[in-house]
């Protein structure tokens, strides 16, 4: 069943100001929800586009940080966006605020997280970073199920911090410091909405299962995916020399051309795909082993991202030079 995209009411007008182009400072942040709405960050704003008609639905600028938390009156770059996984209701076209379902989480370069309501076209919740002075921006966001009717929001901030927030109370219920690892990407398991995986630039892999709403209900398991880190060690040394020490910035700011991404297989339970800059790895979480690895295809630049096909056993990989490689599992 297709879900209709919301349209303006007769006396209602959507903010359809054309956004500026996204930049590298936006970390390539974008997300597509099941109804076909594509959200993407550009500068300090978030836009939603109907992916079928390519019509701009709305653009919402993030307000500047509060004066007590920032010396600047400008909003920082948006670095991650993620639609809520809660289903759209049948009362989508109701004018009642309580029936608003187009909720998106967005985070910025200063570590702030907000919930945006694209029906009300406003910020409905704002979570400030624990230490506003550090400006350790957010690298990635992911929703994880806490109860049958609620989700928590997980975030990677700075180079190595993982946090879990209860958005109903804006409270951080769990923190994890992976130092000296560099955390890059976080994704939810399609077979179990309580389960997340986080991958780092050096192959560190963290499995997180949310069994309740308290810190004691968070189960962790650590893995290590073997990979060649020679290039990263050189980049790390250069970055430390340029910054005069270690940086509190997210990895996409410190190492913009060194991307590590993961994606769960939609066909095989406990199997994930991980792309390092020069390697594609298929890893089994249950048996804690690499099932397959392959180097860059000839004529392609470094891997940038990975996306499995939901209907066929195909895996699509994006490369820094704009090329896409397609991989099929051998029988």
C-alpha cells in the first residue's frame, strides 16, 4: 500500500524556499523514509523532497544555538539526519498537532540534536551536548527500539563517543567511549529493531542490544574486523600535527576522504557489509568471522558507501569518483 505524501491545505503554505547545495561539511547526510520522502542537509538547514516527483516539500533551518552555549549567532552545519521509524498514521491529513508523524532527527557540527516536525515545520525538541564548549559534532544518528511503542536515539559524537538518548525526556541514558578508536557509522538491524552496530575506521565493531530503558539493560559486544590501517595511521599523524594534538571533531571532519560504512544484509541474519576505503568485507556477527573480502575493482576510486538491494542479493557500492560497483553473491 502506498502512503500519500502530505500536501498543503487550502489556507496553508509550505516553506518551499530552495536550499543551497550540500557541502562536504554536511557529511553527505541524507535519509529516505518508506513513503518516499528524501531528507537531506544543506548548510544549517534540512530539506524534504518527494523522491517520486522531485518536488520540494519543505526546508527547515535549524535555529542558532542558545547564547549561553555559543559565542556565534550562526547555526552550525547539519551533519546527520534520520527519519523516525514509527509508522505514518491514517490521520496524516488532520490539522491536529498530535497527529503529526513526519518527525526527523537532525544533528549539527556543535553536537546539538533536534527533532524536526515537517508537518508543523518547526523544531519540537532540542538536546544540547553535555559539554557545549567542546563542540564535538555529531557524526551519525540511528533510532533503536526501546519498547514496542517507543524508540531511543543513538548518536556518534566527536571521534569516539556513543550516546543513547530517551527523546521523551531528552535524557542521555547511556554513554560509551571507544577511544582510541574512531567511530564512523551506526546502523539498525532489519531483523531486530533493538539491535545496532557501530563500525570504526580501524575495523573496530560494536554490537549494541537495547533490552530496556535503563543503562543496565544495554548489552554490548566488541569485534575486530581485520583491515589494513597503514594509510589511516599516516593520516592520523598528519592530522595530529596540523591540529597540534588530538582533535575532538567527528571523523568525517578530520578524515573527509577516508570513509568506512556498514550495512546489514536484508536477506541474511547476522551478516553485515562493511566498506573500508580499499576493501569490501562481508562479516558474520554470529560466528565472528569474515565471510568474504575483496579489493577495489579495477578503475574505481576508494569506496564511499555501501547499500544492499532489498529485493535481490545484490550490493551496491559508491566510490569517491562517482562510480557505482555492483556485487552479487556467488552460489
